[in-house]
């Protein structure tokens, strides 16, 4: 079932419940001598939110299956186009609608049905300021908890990244130190060779015996 179909089904169920409860209330009031036939009763609200009034027949609702006068509690199908009311016995036995009922060929025990327990409307309780404040505090606590959790996760990630970066820097420093040591050794060897070459240039081997009266052959 698609979401808009579910919404339409819920709206239709509310309208049917309000209408049937109004019929039972009118019967109850008539039995007590407090109303007249054809009295306007509240039937619910339209989708735009406007209050509607509807005349409710004073005839007692009957079961769509057995035809007996209904007594509360009872069931009403919320999927059938026509009002399909079921007494508890017919619903339990999955009895088909009467042949002269408009829902005879369409109603199924697999349809969703609404349990009408009482004729009184259930009014939504208005939340008190204390309740609203408690809900707001809970929402704020939830938001604070989520923010704290995200910050903890982010900080843990940053700490892990900084640790990895520090290890990388240490590794680079070690590699650089090793290369510097190798270069220093090479420079020392090169310096030694250059000193030897300069020494040979300043005093070649064949000129070393001239000062002692020795002539080269």
C-alpha cells in the first residue's frame, strides 16, 4: 500500500467512525428523550479542517451480514465504499455480507476493519506546558548527545591522523639523518683525496731530492 493510499484510508476511517458514533449517540439520546428525529449531529471535519454537520438517520444500524440490529462494540470495514458494519459474531465467523447489501460482492474478511467500542468521540488531549517543556528538553538532550558523539568521533579521527603524521615525520627525519651521515662520509673521503692531490702538486716526487744534491736520472 502506497503512503497516499494509507493516508486516504486513515482519513476515511476517521470519517466513518465519527459518523457511526454519531448515529449511536443519536439513538442513545432518542431513547432518553433528549433529541428529535433528524437532529443535526457533528459528523467530523473536512480535509480543510472545517467542521461539518450531517443529518443522521435515527434507524438503528444493522449488521451488513445477518441484518440484526447492532450493539456496541462492533466492527466497520474501512476499505469498502459503502458502510459495511459487522457484529462481533459475523466477524468472528467471517460471514459474507447479505446478498442485498451493496458490499456483498466487494467486501472480504481480509479488509481492514475498525473496532467501534463506544459511541463517545475520543478527543485529543492538549499537551500541557510541562509536557511541551519535557519534550523540548528531551530533544535538546538528544541533539547535544549527537553533537557530542560526532565531536568525539571527529577528535578521535584527528588524533589518529596526527599520530600517523608524527610517525611519518620521525621516519623522514631518520632517513634524512642516515643520508646526511653517508654524505658526510663521502665528503670526508673526498676532502682527504683533495689534500693528497694538493700535497703532490706542491711537492712532486721527482723534486723531493733536489735539495740534497741528488739529480734525477
